[in-house]
C-alpha cells in the first residue's frame, strides 16, 4: 500500500465522519419542538379501612374486591389514574394539574 493511498483513505474517513455527524445533528435538531413544559401532577392516596366485612377474617374476597372496585371507579370518574397499590388497601393515584 502506498503512502498516498493511506492519506487518501484517512481523508475519506474524516470527511465521512464529519458528514455523518452533521446529518445526525440535523436529524436530532429537527425532532425537538422547543423547550418541553413540565407536566404538573396532583397526587392522591386512598386507604380502605381494615374492616372484616370488606374481606378480612369474617368477610369474603368478593366483598373486598367490590369495595376496591367501587373506590377505583369513583377515583377514575374524577380523572385519577392508578399508579400503584399496596396490600390491596392503599391505592396511589395521580392526575394532571392542568384540566
């Protein structure tokens, strides 16, 4: 391999890298739509009471499931979205502050 060919290959490599970088930057710049506005959230924690009639020692699982379903439906009607739940009693919700 001649030294002139190596020099030409390095020039081609550098030129290709520069062109590729410019293309990638222009694609990235075209996908942004300005500064993103932060979404503000409201949060809600709802806890069902430890009531035997709601599925405890003397209540059945159907009663507990119905009370959970009622709570979830009521919160959903008000725009709350379930984020997490713990032990079937504590439910964590969020909704956008902007309405």
